[in-house]
C-alpha cells in the first residue's frame, strides 16, 4: 500500500489573506498497479484538456470543468482517502496562533483517522493459511 499526503489552505490565523480552512488528506492506494492506473487516468485528463504533462491540479485555482474532468476520471480508480478539515473561523485561543500547534493538531487527527482505517483494512484482508 502506498500513502500520499497533501494539504490545502494555510496555517495562518491573523492575516486577512489567510484561508478560512486548513485541510490535510491522506490517499491510500493498495498496489503499484493501482497507482499506475490512477496516474494514467490523470494523464488522460491532462491530455484531454490540452495541459502540460506536469500540470498540477490545484482545485482552488482551476476552472470548474477541470475539476469535474479530474473527479469524473478518477472516480472509478481504486483508492481510499481520509481528510481532516479545520474551520479556522470557529477556533479561539492564543495557542491556535502557533502554526506548529495548528499543524500538530490537524495532522495528529489525520494520523489517528488513518490508523483506524489501516487497522480496519488489515482486519478485512483475507488471511493466508
């Protein structure tokens, strides 16, 4: 199993330009073959949209039709994901001003959820006799 982790938003709290949310997502792909199929699906979308081979899909910065194209293409791929989202507009307290504290809490919550998923996935696997 391969795990890919990415974040969206920023850890800033004070700046007007700071995003209202901070999210971290882990994507679990069960095999190298499944990774290759996901990569091929994404390459198809890039080609279909006439994008460069190394174009990164930053959802906050791309058109709606690009979002739909990538989501439609990867919907049939074999992967699972876990996300942790923090609504920064709803939190209070000085300790949240620390980027390190915020990152630790959000990533810590993601790791806990990922561990739960991995434990359940391990129990669900057929055992060799």
